């Protein structure tokens, strides 16, 4: 039986034999890890070390599993790394090329888009290998993004279109949503729209983080942007101060009073009710990130015409170009372009007529 993981309590163990070793002994021991991704990496590392000991003198380089053990992965990357470690954990880092990494998408996730491959395969692998490089363990790796033609080719293969145009939130949409939504969820939507907060931030805001006296709130860290005080409108603060604590159900059947302002344990507990509210309100289904952060950027830049530097500062974007590229969505662009072209034509025709008349006035009379 080949080596396999199993869980005892909170810790992962492994048992079995190493098939590559002739007359392999039977192993049964702890990985010392409580996370499945780290446990799998530890298992692969143990296997490589045993092979190294058996084939003494063979040059076995640092493997991907060893590199994962040296990398402090956030939860999102840890989850993405699990199937990757299962696939290439045994491979030496020097044998993992950019072309090989880009080809893993089609093998591991054949029905997903190239954007998903980039996020769930390319980025985690690149982060692990470059972290190993920073430790002096291997050369760095540079992996180019998938091209537009590759994206369209994959969309054709899977019969779906990726990068559908995002519809940002707006004040009318927020008001319609709040009219039907449970109180906490409605204010959560408005809070994200007014502050540009991510759903992961909004659900972790604590009751104690609200400073009603000064119309501000302590915004948690997100994506490398440090936690900080954020100004709120007096109207929103007045509604937030009236929120009653919510109770969360635990596995043992007990109800625990939540210390979080909106009462949700995380973003995963929001989406089902959010979609139902959209249907009940008979409004377009705009998910939290588009309704909140995208809505914030579009409202201030496109509708209210604030400059990108000001909006980026208020929304905690580190670079205004990211705001311009991703979060500010032009509205009725075709109509506005045609109106502008029509205005330009009328102005040109008017100017041409005026010049023609002036030309006639300056003509000398015939003698």
C-alpha cells in the first residue's frame, strides 16, 4: 500500500510503503501538521528524503513539496496548493519551467478559464518558487500571463465566456436592495458601497471598531493594505448604531452572540441570502464585490467625476492605475461617444458656415 494521509484528532499522519524502494518497510507516523496542504507537502518531503538515503550519492534537488513547507501560505493559496502539491510535489524545482506551469491549467482544471488558471495555479506556484529563491534555494521563475488568444481559445473549448462585463452597484440599486434585505445585510451592502470595503473586510469589522462619536470605523487589513480608520457618513453611522447583535449557531446547538458588527462569520455566509434578496427585490443580481468596491469606484469617478487620485486614496487603492483599469466602469459609453461625435460635427459645420460667410464678405466687388 503506497503512502497515504489520514487524520487523527487535529493532526495528519501517514502510513504505507514507498513503492519506488525495493522491499520498502511499512511506515506509520505523524506529519506534525494540522493543515492538509502542509501535511501533504511533509509527506512528499519524507518520501524524497527516504529515496535520497537509499540511493546514497544521488543529487536530489529541492522539491516543490519542500518549497511549500518553507512558504507561509494564506488560506486562499493554501487551498489552491493542495491539488498542485498532489500533482507536482515530488518534482525538483529546477525541472519546473514556465511552460510546464502554464500547461498545468488544462490538466488540472480543464473546464475553467485562463483567468482561473492564473489565479489558482500559476500565481500560487510562482509565489512558492520565488519564496524559495529568496531563501537562496533555487533560481527565480517568471511566468507570463495567458494571452488574449489563449483566453478566447479556452472559452471556445469550454463553451463559456470569461470576463463578462461587471455591473457596478449604484445608489438606486442599494436602496432597492435594502428595502427587501434583512437589516444587517442591507447595511452591509450600503457600508461596502460607501467605503469601498471588500466583503472579507466588512464581515470582520467588529462592534468595538465603530467610533460613532467621530463618524469613523476601524477597517481591517486586506490585500497588503494596512488596517486604518475610515470616515463614514453621519447617516450611515446613525443606522449602524441601532444594529442589534446577531447570534450564530454552533455545531453543538448553542447560540453565540457575535462580536462582529454585521453578524456574519465570513463572506461564505452572505451569498445565498444576498442572491435571494436580489430575486425578491426584482433587481439585477450584483454580487458583493461588484456592488460594493466596484460601485464605490464607479460612483465617485464616473458619476460624481472625482479625480482618480482622490478616489484611490479614499478607497485605499495603492495605485490609481488599478482603480482606472479595473474598478471604474464607464456607463453608456456608446451613447456618450455618439453624442460627442454629433456635437463635434455640428460645431464643425457651424464653423465652416461662418468661415464661408466671412469669405464672401471679404470678396472685392467686381469693377
